[in-house]
C-alpha cells in the first residue's frame, strides 16, 4: 500500500520468541507433569479456555513459576494446546535444562511441531555449551533443518569427528546472511585447519559489504590478522580518509581488498566520487579481479537507480575480469542482466544478458525469470541460430499459473487452459485431515489469535503429504475460512491442482459490488487482495496497514474523505466493508493516475505513487522489462504476482467470452507520461 517501502509489508506476528539461549534469572521448581495428551489420537477436542493466552503472556514476561503451573494444569486437563504451553515452560528455562528433561519432552510430544521446535532451540543451546556429544545425538532426530546456525554447528561436529566438510562448510558460511555463533565457530575451525582460505574470507567480506551487512563483515575479518581487522574498521567507518592516507597503496592483497571495500563504501553516498577515484588511480593499482568487482558494484548501484550507464559499467567490469569467471553474487549478476535489458533505449544489450545469466549459480540460472530472459536474448542475438533452443526453453517454463510461464506461452503463441479440477475429496480423505492433530492445533492457535505459532505448526504438519492429503488439508482450512492456510497447502500440490483452493473468492458479493461501484476489474481487485493479505481480514503489517486490502491509516483517512465516508475512524479498517470500500477507491485513484496501467498502479499501491512515477522516467520499455527492473525486490515480485493472479481470477470469474491475457494487462510499453492528452498528475495522492 502507499507509504510503505520494501520489506515493510510482512504480517506482524502476535508474538516473537526470545532467544533460546537467553538465561533466565531464576527457576523456582521443576515442572510437575501429568499424563500426556495422546498426540497420535483420532482427533482433538476444541480448546475452550483462555489458558493459552495466559501462558503466552507468562512466556513473554519470563514468568517461569506461572508457566510451570499452567503447563501442569494443561496436561492434567488434556488441553489440546498443552504441547505449546509445555514448550514455552521448558523453553523459558532452557539455559538450566538438562538433556533428560528434553528427552522426556520429546517422548511426550513425539512427532509434533513443538518437539522439533524445541529440539531446534536445544541444539542451539548445546552448541552454545559446546556439548558436541548430545548435539550429535539430538541432531539425528531433527527434522526441519532450516536453521543455518544449527546446520553450521552440525558441520562442526562432523569436522571435530575427523570428517572433511570443507565444501559444505564453505557454502554454509558464505550463505550466512547475518552474524551468528555457529557459522562463525565453524569458519574459525576450518580456517585454522587450512580448509577455508584467506581468499574465502575476503569473498565473504565483499558479499557482506555489498549488501550492507557490516556486522557480518566485521565478524568475518576477525579470522584474519589484526592489521586486516583494524584496516577494515577504518575502511568501513571512514572510507574517504582511509583512501586519502598518504601511505595508502595496494601493496599486498590485504591492502587491495581494503581499498576495494573503502571504494564501495564511498560509492554508497557518492557514486561519482568512487567512480572518479577508481578511474583515476585505483584501477591501475588494484588486481584486475578486485577492480572488476568494484566496477560491477558501481554498475549494480547504477542499475538499482535505473541509470542508463549501468550496463557500460558492467561491460567495463567484465573486460577487466577477462575470461576467468568472477566471484560475484547472484544479486550482482541479476542486476547486470536487468541493466542490460534496459540498455539501448529498451532494445536490450542481449550479449550482456546472456553473459550475466551464464555466470549465475545453477539455482539462480534455472529460475523461470532468467530462463525466460535467456530465451529472449537467444532469439534477439540470432533467431536463426538459436531459435530451436529458445523455443525449447520457453516450452519448458510455459504455464498458465505463473508470470513468466504466461509470458513464455504468449511468446510461443499458445493459449494454455487452466488445469482441470481434481476428483472430489472422499469422506475418508476429509476425515483424515480433520483428525490430524498438528493441523487441528494449528487452526486452534490461529483462531485464538496466535497466528505466527499456528502458521508454523500448520506448515510443519504438511511435510511429506501427498497431493491428495494436501488437498484435504487445504479444504479443512477453506471450510474454516482460514484462507491463507487453504492457499498455502493447496499451492504445494504437484500434479493435482485445485484452483478454487489456490485462488478462492471469499466475500464475493462485497468485492464484486465495490469493483462495480468504482469501475474496476473484479479480477484485478481479487488478484491484489490475494497478494496483500491472502484474505486474512485482521491482517496487520509491521507499519500499520490493516485488513483485506492492507490500507495504511493516513492513506485511509485521505481516501475516506474522497469516498465521502463521514466520521471515519482508522479502527474501522478492520471492518470488511469499510476496508473494501476504501481499498478499492484508492486503487481506482492510482489506476487513473497511471492512465490505466495495471502494472504501475500495482507498484503504486505497494510502494506509494511517487516511486513508480520516477521508475517510468527514461526510455519507453517493454512492460515486462520495466516490471523486472523495479528496484524494490518486494514491489517487483508484488507487481508480477498481482498481474498473474489477475489473469487467473479473470478466467475463474468468467463473464466475458475472451479474457485479456497477461500481455494485454501489462500493456505494450511503459515510459514517461505523455506530454499532452494524459490527465494531470494527482499530486495529492498519498
């Protein structure tokens, strides 16, 4: 919605767990445990009490005595949410816990999400204690394995056992985004053993600095010399002064790396100054690969600012690099491809597109985004020579269910039908989903306002399910009108696809009525709501956007006046009809302000209208190129998903003999506002 920036629109969890290694001040007595709830039983009684809210409050307050009493009572009464209360009770005193207590918890709640969640927390605690024996034993039973810190501890236990983990350790450490204990300890061990080189450490530092993760860079440099540690601090904190020091020379690799980092830090606030210094002096002194990296980072910054010289800077970097493959991040290479797509007045610098995609990691290169643009580049460079390969690539990603899948089908001249509905669920399939304890607990937690916990248990419970089981789980959530869980479960199926689950139409009469009132395409409204809130009526973002259409308070007040809603209060945003009325009215206003462009209006709804007004400056671009070059990753993904959703909803809602496809909804080209004939910019629009 307007007034929000990238990554601000995540739904706020009701509660965020504190660090599992936090040390409580006291522990009054051990838990008194009664008979367990039979987790594998045929079903759970619906939890009627408010004990779970008391327990959550006690956990947030670190009130161990109260938690112990609540856990004991919950188990005595066979409260279906007793596993969560017991989890909070033991987690609150994890620093003093013993392995035997954990083993008893695992046995009581075997197979549940909280068993694996507490095992994750305990593994972090064991790593903190350097208790490698118990760590190795517990890790064998750990199922989620999605915590990088735990994964690094696990690799360290293998290394301490004499195994060669250098390849996996390097990948895990380089992939670490934020400074943590486990991966740093693993890196220390591998570096001392000579299995992680100084060059690897500098690569990690460069990756961290280019993404603004300075704490991670400072942690990594501690593996090197004191000279490197002091130098990095100066290069990060006072880069101009560092570069201007009279004795400064790229006399060795350490000094060269520090100069490269300092230049990038200068570029963060003064791009032209960094480019001038690099051109005038440092390019000649730095090793070619480092000079190439700095030029590539300058290219990346220019590309993210949509500056036309970005592709030239990348070209310069690749010339300096020579034939050797550079150690550049996938994000740096992605922006090289985007800059190349914008080059030559939108005609594309296709050679650079191909080179950038070629240099990406296997996983990035196989993404449908870069498969699509690789096919387009092959066709543009030599349709006669590469036509068959381009056709094969497009055929491989063509799908009616995704943005680039639809564009690929359009380029192939194909009209793809939506997948047929699967066979109806049987009574037995529905009953099995209803009897699943994890799914039931998840829905109970969500019903009681503990959405974050409920979502995590729901996702855990879906692991290993077949398509039919996933469809049954999705239907269970649909029947309870927990639409986001309905969608998430259904989206996991591979062969059997139920679009009524993946693209539900709740509040249908109200949505259609508001769309008609403001002359909006109902499919577009549904496509946007699905992306905004997944139909969670009480959704609230970290910056205060509320309801189905995630309307910001200030925007709502302004729009309410335009819509003639008297005595509007922001608390009304949680009322469905008010939220829909304000959201659709605002959407209509931004759509009109961008001359009917669904892509630009969606960008404006997500990031505010001022940004897409700037993003349309420069040459007129193929609309897909424009969308791919949106600088905010969240907004870029949002626009593509909203338009893809819209085409599917249009087919599901029906009404017209032929619904416009994705290309038509995108429009042919996006560029500067017409000098005449277009309506004036609505400067009041928030």
